[in-house]
C-alpha cells in the first residue's frame, strides 16, 4: 500500500489526512512521513487529492522545510514525486515513485 487515509483529531477539529512517505524528506535522516489534510474545509492548509491510494495526486505542491536550510519541494502526480529545483537534497530535478508504506505504519498492524 502506497498511502492511507487517517482521521486526525485536533482539539475540537476532526479531519481526514493522507499518510505517505516522501523519499526526498527521508534523505534528511527521518522517516519522510507526511500526514497532509486532504479534501477538507476543516483544516488549512488542505490539499486536493484524486482519491487514489496507490497512485495519489495532490495539489498544490508539497513544500517542507526542516531547519538548517533543508528544503524538500515536490509535486505528487499519479504516485510519482517530481522534485523541484529548490530542494536541498540529492533528488532535486528527479522523479521518484512513491514507496510502499512501512509495516509499522499500516492500519491494523501491531508493533
């Protein structure tokens, strides 16, 4: 599975988020996990999502800044990341297929 929907509860606000791994963000030493609000008016910002868990498309672009000048900026189209020129990692200017979610993240898995 490439992505999954989760329900997020923040104070009195509940919304749906798409959970997936970004290989560009993972180059900064973490998991690359993203949980972005999708198709909702209940959280800002929110991304438009095409409804496909295996080949997700999100709009607008995904811009992540992780301190010390580390930036990952991409479009996710049909399950493929398109890394833009302002990224500060080695995947700049490349396209990379969205990876499978790790077992520890999948709904219903233990551990």
